[in-house]
């Protein structure tokens, strides 16, 4: 039989169900999500989104509101840039909104005739994330499209409109 624990602050005995969890600040959730994305753990990243949600990539002019489609986009990105690393530079919070500044490094493999070139990518970006009840309702990424070399990725997910 285990002994009951005594809370040293209130000097009260606490049972198993007496502990409440402290909500994580939005900045900590965003940092954790970006770390998961950097390590290629896409499912962990997508699991933090509420339903409904929107994910906007402003540089590529793409928007997702379905988990499956977002997962496909992130998997394709990882496939094209498998060595992607996201380093969090700073994170701020205002109410239920978190802003994270990050640096992304990756390598693009490009064939030039019979040669395969590895071109380094390095860019700065910002993620603006809105929360409701500790879940992401809106995520918006802003960065330099030309430096990202992700136009091919965008083409795979662009919606074609015929007139």
C-alpha cells in the first residue's frame, strides 16, 4: 500500500486524483511543435491542431484545413528536403496567440545533366499561431519564397482553376 503524499505548500494530504495539470503556455506548445517538425515527427505536429483549423503558408500561397492534406504537404516537404532543421530563435505570447521566429536550414538536391548538386538553403521565418483551449486554430508561416526554393512543393498542392 502506498502512503498518501503531503503537499509541502498547503500541508494537505493529496490523493491520486487531486493534482490538476497546469496549462502549457502557447509559446511552449509552438516550440514543441516546431521541434517535432524539425525531427520529422509530422503526426505529433498535426495532432496539436483543433478541428476546425487553418494552416497558411503565406510564401507559397497555400492554405490547408484538413489534417490529411496538411500531413501530405508536410510529408512531401520532408521528402524533398530531408535534412531540414528548424532552430527556434525567439518566441513571444500575447493572450492566446504565440509568435515564433525561426531559422530553417536544408539542402536541395538538383540534377544538372549527369551531375547531382546539393544546394544549401538558409532562411528566416515567423510562425503566428492562434490557440483555443490549448489547441491550434490558426497557423500562419511567413518567410522568403525565393530563398526557400519550395516552388516545386507548392506546385504539387496548388489548386488549379479553369476559366
